[in-house]
C-alpha cells in the first residue's frame, strides 16, 4: 500500500469521501427508450465502487424528456425510473462508495426538441429559442429531478453546467443572444444556473451536497471564456455550491473546429508535471478566486505524478477522470498498490459512432 495525498479523506459539504478520486460523469448510453437503466449499468457502477473510487458521478440524467441528448441516455423525469436507479445506488453503497446524480438538459443538443437561449442555425446545430415560461418549467424540472435523485438513494447531485448543454449555452455569449433577463450581461446569462441551484437548494437546505460541472472556457470564438468563468465561480461559490468540477469545451460547432486547438493550448499549465492535465492552467486561476470551495479537475489526467502535483500545488482537491475508469474500474486500487499511471490512451473508441449507444459502454481497445 502506497502512502500519498491521493488517499487522504476529504469532506465535500456534509459528505465525507475516503480518497481524492472522482469518476467524472460518463454516460453508458445503454438505457431503454423510457430512460430506465439496464442491469449491465448497475454492474458497471458496482465495479467502480469495488474499485475504490471515492466519489462516483452517475452519467448524465435528463430532467425532462425534451432535454434528452442521445439514444440510451438515462432519465430522472419519472418515478418509473427510480427502482433501477435505487438498485444502482444500493450496489455502490454496498461497497462503501458515494454517488451523486448528474442532472442535465441538452438544450440545443437535445434529440427530441432542440431549443436553447436563442435560435441557432449552423452546421451541425439547429434549434429554436425557449420562452421564459419554458425556462421556468425547466428550472422546476431540475428541482423535481433532484428530489427523485435523493429518493433513489443518491448522496447528492451535480448540475451539468458544461459542454454546451442548456446551462452552458445560457452562459455562452456566442449562443445566448437574448435581450431579456436571461441574456446580455454575464449576470443575466448566469441567471439560469443560479435559479437551478436555488431550486435544488431550496428543497434540501445544506443537508445535501450540490456540485457543478462548469467550463473554464468554451474554446470557441466569442464563447464563455476564462474571465467570465472566474466571475461565475465567485458567484456560485458565494451562493453556497459545495464543489466545482472544472471542465471545458463541448461546443464543437463545426465552423469553429480550426480555432479550437490553439485556444485549448492556453488552458494548460506551463509546469511540466501538469502537462497532461488539459485545463490545469485555467483551473489554478479559478482556484484563486473560488477559495475555499473545493474544486475537482478533469480531462487528460493519467499519471500519479500529475495527480499528486495537482493536489500538492493546491490546484484542485479531487482528481476526476472518465475514460481511464472505463478501461480500469479498479484503477484506484491499482494506483494504491504501486501502478504509476492509468493505461487509457485516450483513443476515444469508447465514444466513437461505431460503438456509442450501440453497445454497452466498455473500453473497445481491450
Ligand atoms: C463515453 C463518454 C461518456 C461521457 N458522458 C458524460 C456525461 O454523461 N456527462 C459529462 O459531464 N461528461 C461526460 N463525458 C466527459 C467526461 O466526463 C470527461 O469530462 C472527459 O472524458 C475528459 O476526461 P478524461 O480525459 O478523464 O476522459 C463523457 C465522456 C466519455 C468518453
């Protein structure tokens, strides 16, 4: 057994975690047409919990059918989905794991009713503008979904505010061109996020941890950038969020692809030990303003040296990973017994068109 900061416990709001590893939300894309998860998904989460990861974030769950993003996405908009979700949380708890539900609405990326802050017509993305009444309906749906999550045995919730789904679309000046109270100034573009947070907090008070996954940058011209991300972090931390997971991108509008690589480069740290962590540079800037709220950092992190450096330099408190846990659900135990890095090569076959939502999630390179 190796001694390391990676295996120290930490408290996130009222929740105690046994180590600093977080499994970032990863959809299995294998639920049935009613958004009910299949038994294979329960087994995947059982393995993750057995593998010792401190905090598991369940793959995104749609809060209303209109926000469903892809075939096989799980839902939490109906009580009929709860018995299977309960089996999943029970499986995690049997192995002393902790699990939170990631709540999402796909916005312009919805496969049912693509709609966002403003009408969008471009290559790949197309959708209509939501009315203020519809926006309030979605906020209510986030609150209802959070209540269902607790009923299903989750230990908390994570609001999906990243990757170009509805909340991140509202934050992004590129996609949000509204002139009413939901658009224009950053304060107005942040309103949906704050209202969703308040709708959830209002139902539970501080007894339940509420987390946020947020972009440090959209990495598209005219998008939500690091300066606005820092200001948003300050506001949501003051509101009382329990943890922010720093991610980025996801607004891969085909017209912008040529700009994205250069913009992404700026988010990295110049510190060689942090090179693989795609957003470590921007995360350290968010850290300065978000203190003392705990942060998690995701994307590209693979080696123990990088993981320990992130914690020791105080850039984040949790090391979040997605693809490495698809290949090695027992990665935490392996690191604890001396393995020096995850064996995932980020080949991305797991999310390729050939396999995503056509087979149960698994590492296709094995
Ligand atoms: C198959 C697959 C499914 C994913 N599903 C989600 C999801 O449901 N919610 C989310 O916020 N991110 C999702 N992501 C993104 C990951 O959480 C993570 O941010 C990204 O893969 C970068 O981290 P990594 O380098 O450790 O894989 C998914 C990624 C993959 C590969």
